[in-house]
C-alpha cells in the first residue's frame, strides 16, 4: 500500500483539524470513554474526527493520529491475522514518520499488558519512541524527559448513565463491578469481607479473565451467604443497578493509576474505596470529602468496616464535584493538545 506524503497543518480558512482515532466505529460493548470522547470532539467547531479502519489510517489525509491502547492494533484472532496486523502497524508508523503526522497517545496504562509476544513488544516499543505528545489522565502520570505532554482528566459518566434506572441503595452493602483480572484482587476482597461482622453484604459482578479465577472466587464465596456472585459480562443497565444500589464500591486493585470504574461509581453518586496513592489522593481532594476513601497496605476487614462506617456518617455532599471532568472542556483540552502536536511536528 503506497505511503502518501502530507504536511499536517492547523486549520485555517475554514479547514478543520482532522483527527484520526485508533478505535473503530463503536459497538454496544465499546468502552463509553472513547464513545463520549468521539462525540465531544465531533461537537467541537473546527474539528473532524474519524474512527479507525486500516484503509483510512494508511491512505487518508489527516492531521493527527490519536492512539489509546496501541496493543489492540497488533493483536489478532489468529496467528496469521495478528501477523498481518503487525505488518500493517509497521507501515502505519512509517507512514506517520515520513508524512510528519504526529502520533498522540493517551497514557491509559503505565505498562504494556502481560501476554504480548516478543514481536508485539518490539513493535509497540519502537512506535512509542516516536510519540509526539502524551495525554495523561492525571498529573501523576510519568512521561519520558523531553516529551510533550498534556493532562486531560478522564471525563465523567453522569449523562451517559442517566438513561438507565438506578437501584435502591442498600445499607452496609459493598459492590465490585467490571472485568475481573488477577491484579484487581477480588480474591483479596472476598477474603477480607469474610471477617466483616453483622448484616453487611457484598456483590461481585463481572466476567473473570479465566475459568481458574472464576472457580477460586466461587470457592471463596461458597461459605458466606452474604456474598452474591454474578460472574458474567455486565451490560450497562446491570452495572448501573449494582453500583447505584451499593453503599460503597470497593476496588482493591494491587496497582491502580487510572480507573474508569472509579469514575463510574462517582458518576452514580456512590463512594469508592481504593488503595492509597498520590493519584487517588488528588482525586479525593478534587471531588470533595467522603467520596474517595483510601486504605493502606493489604485490604482487610477493618478497612471495610471503617469505610462502611464512614459512608454512613453525616457531612458528605449530596454528590461528588465532577465539574472538572465535563466532556466539552475535555474535548477543548484534547484539541489544544492536538494543535500543539501538529505545530511541534511541523517545526521538526
């Protein structure tokens, strides 16, 4: 497929800034974050946003390529399909380099996911070296020295989830939602909850990443009738019902830097309990007292009891302050970052 040279330039004379995203047209199961980002950018004057196809990425004319989870671009449903996508990915990176189109990356995760092949890691590391600008979701995200960066907070889900009915809040109820992976420490949550006395309850809803993990969770929950497991993919109405009916959302990840699930809980006016770190402390200060509770070290029963007591105490506002995470402001910040990347690429 031929590589077309083009010189990216800021919009002038009515020409829009054309942004090529790394995600395809959304489906019902697509992460709401990128759907809301697409819609917010599309509603911004002077911007044209395009969803991903390999033909568009390799042949169309655009000003910026914005990548979110680059590992998706080098994966495939079979070894042959993965190899083809990896070849196309290499062509894409070369095309961007030769055409001087900036590669803007949102740093959702600090590290590449586990399970990648050596070739996938080499390709992703090679591409990452040519990043023009990184968008961080919080101010504690590290970026390589000398790299352009912009902080654009993860937007909230208030309007997104407003179309679904909320559940009735249950006193002293704990909830966990989302894809269940080892690092999310749901096994640790079940073990800690076993030591919580009284009429407390725990609902765990989400699809485990392996059958081995699912079996372990069932074994841990079997002895406690206060635990309810729903180990399957969670659609949006179910997620809203579980989160909004819980007194406290517990996310005991072994490592946490950015979490859309935290924002989901706050968007549904549900306090969250998370590991203590700088990013979560900053979020707590931003949204107001009593909404982001933190624990030190390994989660235990005392942490859960203390958090349940705290959410029942008086003094918390009617809802968290998520005004800094409105989507129009987020879209404007993205556009400013895109323009900076275009200018920087042009200077080089």
